[in-house]
């Protein structure tokens, strides 16, 4: 099924804000704060994921009932870590596997192809594993398209 326009726009908006926070914090931690690149990136990644989770929970998927506790947040972080791993894998395959070592090739594979594939994984994981349409409270729409939320023939059903 194709996601609704509102859902896609909400997910993209939360993601863009999270990306801005990640980039700004990484730049500050790497520059003025003087942290090493891996520590700076780890901290900025956690901050960006937190912003994305809040944006999706309070915006994009606010109409769904969210389970309490740390589980949905932990799953969200795991989905985002998997998306980041996809980006790194695309970069590694291009740079080391295919021998495309220019800065342009690295940018296209990591920030272009990798970001696109990682975003698709993040979108699927967020809507399937974290904010499931079947989790809506009684009396409210249980799916983005107004149906019961079940997916016939799907293991996520």
C-alpha cells in the first residue's frame, strides 16, 4: 500500500529537522568542543534520533495509541541505526568493493544512494515496527487510510 501524503510529509519533516539537529550538533561538537569524530557523531546521532522520535510520535503518528515504556523508543533507535548501517554499507561497497574512491563517488554512494535506501528502511520500520496502524485506540481510525488497519496476506497484518 502507498502511504498517505500527510504521513509522508510528516515523516519527511521530522526527518529533516532531525538531520539539521544532527548536523549542527556534530559540527559544534567536532569544532568548538573539540571532540573526536566518532564521539561527536555518536552524540549527534542520539540527539537527531530523539528529535525524529518526538516529531513522529507527537506529529506524524499522533493519532495512534503509543505503548508506554522504553520499547517503542528502543525499536525506533534500532531502526535508525539499521538505516545508518545501510548508508555505511553503500559507501563501503562503492569505495572498497567497486574502487570508486573520489569524493564525488563517496558522496553519491553514502549521502545519495545510501541515504535514499536508509530512508526507505527507516520509513518502513517506523510505520511497521514502532507506530503500527493497528495500535489506535477504540473509536479512532486504525489506519492512515481509514480502514481497520489490517493488511491481508502480510506477515505484519
